[in-house]
C-alpha cells in the first residue's frame, strides 16, 4: 500500500487540513500499516485496530502536545505514535533500540505519561490537570481508559477525585467489551445497559433545546430542572454513575464514525465541567481474524497476514500449567483457579470449560484477586492465582497482609517470570523473587523444564503450607542436556565434579549455564553447575555441597537487591565458606525492550557472558 496520506503526517497539526474523505482514507491506511508492522514484529493488534478513528479524531480536535493525552495501559498507542512524528520509525516498534510498544515520555513530547499497567490513566491525568491549573495553564487533559481497566479499583480512586476538578478535564471511556479476556462483573453489565439506551443523552439534549427556545421561561425552567431534587432531574441529569461522581456523561458514541466522534469531542472541548465520553468500539476492527478472536490477537507474535496463523506455535509453559491444573482439579474438587482478566494469557482456557464453578476471573484487579484467593484458602479451598510476574507487583500488600500473615495456603502461578522481551520495562518479570524473598514463610519454586513445572505445582498444592509460588518463564522449555533426566524440585548438580569453579543458578538460566560449560570445555576448562529449583527456602545441604568448590559464581535472572544470590551467600558465610564468591544479576536498572536472547547478552547472563566472566573464553 502506498500510504498516500499517512506518509504526509508529520504532526497532529497536519490532520486539521484534511476533509472527511481524506480522514477516512487515513484510517484505512493506518489499519494496513498496523497489520503489516505487527505481523512482523508482534505486538498488540486487536486493541490498536479498535482505536484508529478515535485517535485520529482526538488529534484532529485537540492541540497536542499542549493538550495532554494519557493512555491507560498504553498498548493501544501505535496510531498515536504514527500521528505524532513517528510514522517513519514505526517499523522499529518493540525492536531493540526502536520505538517502545507503550507511551514513553523520553521518546516523545506527545507521550504525556508512561504506561504499561491498567487503571492508572485517570489518576495520572488528574495530576497533570491539577498541575496545569496551578500554573495557570488552561489546556485540556484527556484520559483514555478501556472498559476492561474499569474493573480495576484504582480507576475508581481516580474517578472519585476527578469530579471535583473544575474544567478542561476529559475521560474517554473506550468501551470494546473486552480487556484481554472478556470482561466480567457488575461494571461490564452496567456499561452494557448504557449501550442499550443511547436515547438518554439525545432525549436530554433535545429537551434542553426545546425548553431554551421558550421566550422568557425556557432558561429558568432548564436551570430549575438541573438544580432540583425531583424525579425528573434524576431521570434527565443523574442517569449514570459517572454523573453521580461529578463527571458529565456523554454517549454512547459510535467509535468508528468519524463525524460523530469529531462532533462529540468538540462538544466535550467546550464543556465547563469535567466530563466523560463513552465511545463504543470493536476490538480488532478491520482485520477479520482479530475481529473474530480479539483475545488471541490482543498480544500476538509474528503471524501470516493472509491466514492469521502464528509463525511459531510451539508448546509453552502457560499451556503446560493450564493442562496440569486441570488434571489436579479433576482429582481434587478443592482446587480452583483465580485470574485477573488473563484466562487466555495464563493458559486457563480449558479450565474454565471443564470447571466453570471453580474458575474465578475477577477482572483487572490483582489486589482483589490475592485477598479473594486468601478468603477461599482459609475456607478450605486450594486456590491457584495465575498471574504475570509484572502484574503480581500490584498485589504486594495483599500478599503480606491478607495471605502470608495468616498462613493462608495460596498458590501463585507466576507466568512470564524473568526477562519477557519486546514488551519491555513495564512488563519484565524481574521483581517477583526479591518481593517474595522478603515475605516470611513463603516457598518459591523456579523450574527450568515442563516436568519441573508440573511437579512443582502438585507439590505446592498438596505438600506445602502457607504462601507458595511457582514461577516460570514465557515461551517454551530449553533442551535438556545429555544425561539429564527428571527435574529435581530441590537442587541438583550437573557437570564436572572435579572443577574448581561452581556456577549456581535456577530457572531458564540453567540452559545458558550448560552452554557455558560446553564453551569452556572447548578451551580445556571445567565447570560444575548447581541448579536450584526451590529457591526459597534454600536447602542448607546445597550450601554445604557448594562449599567444596574454591570459586562460586551465582547467575540470576532477576534484581540483585533481595536476590537468591544474596540469600545463598549469607548461607555460605554461615557455613564458614572462605573461597571466592561472585554474584551476577540485574543491577539497579529497568530493562528495556529487546529479544530475550539479546537482553540476556546485554545483562551478561547468556552463555558466552557466563564463560567470559568465569575467565575461560
């Protein structure tokens, strides 16, 4: 496709000269470009296809960057990037050194606030709006939030305060009836009921228009209706929860009708009160495969545009976890699954089909999920909360206060642990180990292989007490080395017993360690490898075994502060170890987006870096 109009857009100001037909053509070109780029780079397809018209209309009506646009999650910002001077580099999105898949203030002045997690936009935008007000700046601030993010409690904390802001503050509710999995709960039903009553705002507007045309009496009657406590006012002016929170509600508006969107946004621009515009969109709009299965195309790797088929579809840890949990749930009716709007991402599709009464999707509400699961646990159930490592961060207080302190037997299935790759700094799973290491009485497993995951999950459910975590990386397992059999759930040795140097590690890095040993063998060197699986508490016998080596190097795919390496060193000191001990982990940085293999190399955690650090290559 030639991208005749899109290629001419250097900034949002260029949109203001386009007529209606050109705007429609621009939207078509943007969709073609989105599909083309994401099919190669992977990324968030469905969400971006759904907001093309909304983003174009937004930049047509408002004047960014003076007017600030804050995206919730930010995974739907690709069109925004193309319209704000980044079209010529959009092919680099999610690639090392290229554009981020999320808004980043360091990347562009048009990105008002960094994003990556849900339900933050209203709070952030309100803070920006208040700062503008204090500075005498009367520009607009717009928060764009999806209906899925409205299942998160932080959104309501923001709304609770937003209604008190005087003017130039707008919330756009992008209602596509989805987050990643289909939305659940009372808010989803409430928004559905609003969508079924589009006459409401038209009736209110028409009635005001008729009344104000009555000579002398029209305006006073309108003012009385607005200020009265009558049932008429309740019907006409306090119809929605948003009105009651102090935001004037407008909508629903067809999110794919450019003319309606522009008219609505122009109306919002003139509003003297904080306002909320309800826009109804279709996730995956314009690409049949994404429209039919928006969940699968929410976040996808590279795929064939013509068939919609993923380029790679190998077995992965998420699928193995889901299958094993179904097996365990069949044998014990106490086993249940909890997820925070991530049934597909965490591999629970079959569980919900087979054990619907024991499956609980609580929406994007990780704090609630942890405490809800703890409630299940203290009442005799065996809950497993399946969650990405990056999102578990949001429930840290609940892990301590509601689960661990009362010794509730809750199992965390921590997906996407460690480096995640192209999603970048907001999604790296590098903090869960440090978080959990600080919580007393917690047990943590970090298997490297599928069989280790299956056995660790079974042991976590039936042989452990209190808070237990089983963490595993994104993607498939590595190749088992020669002579390696079943993964031990405690610790095990692999390699050269007569080596002076012992490399200690856990999880996915075991595969890198084995490759490092092979590299050292080529130079005549030797290496022993101590592989941990249960990383909290560490078996003291592992430290005793390690004390027989004169040099120890601990490699860890996580933050150095609060690391397993530090805990292991403390244990070695207690055993009187006097040899050389070095620890290599992520040192006080946020890790940027790049392929996993490249990121491990940058961090010095790949096989060659291990061998080089050990002085043998």
